[in-house]
C-alpha cells in the first residue's frame, strides 16, 4: 500500500513538471516555471480529496509522508543553491537582500513557534511582578 502513496506523488510530480514546462514555454522562458510548486499543490488537492472520500489508506498516506519528508528538503536545497549563484552574479544588493531575508526568517522562528500554543491561565489580580510566596 505504501507504493500507492509513492505512485500518487510520482504522478503529481510528472503533471506538475508538465504544467511548469508549458507555462515556461508560453511565457517565453526556457525553463520550468513552478513545476514543483504545481506538483505539491496537486498532491495536496489529491490527498485532501482522497481523505474526504475515504479512499486514502493509512499505508498510502505513510508513503506520501515518507517521500515528502525526503523530497521537499531536497528541492528546497536545490533551489537555494540556484538562488545563491544568481545572487552572487547579481551583485552586492542581491546578496544583501538574501542575507536580510534569512536573518528576518530566523528572527521570526520564536513567534511562529508560539502560534497555536495554549496560553498560560491567568488568575484575576495576578500581575507579571507577583511571585509565589512573596508578600508584605
């Protein structure tokens, strides 16, 4: 059953790459434009549809999860390498913009990490400076 999840990922990848190639040629660019992004969106749509219809078995979902855990970081690393090469050729302003973008992303990690976490209960009369056992 795990092979079905892998097959679904492969089909979505092939369709996404075909869409990216077609979009690139229609725009006059000799490159794949967003093929991997289209593949990931198609995979999300297909898995959501299969889950809603009760057709995605747990082992198939495990196959999708396994490959997405490997595939997505590899694609991100490949595109990051291309962006660094382009930034170095583009001059210092492109390199500076990349460094600032990465620094801001790292600075946002603590804030993004807090999203969805339950807030600590606060009792009436508590102030941030009140400590347990401390009193007059």
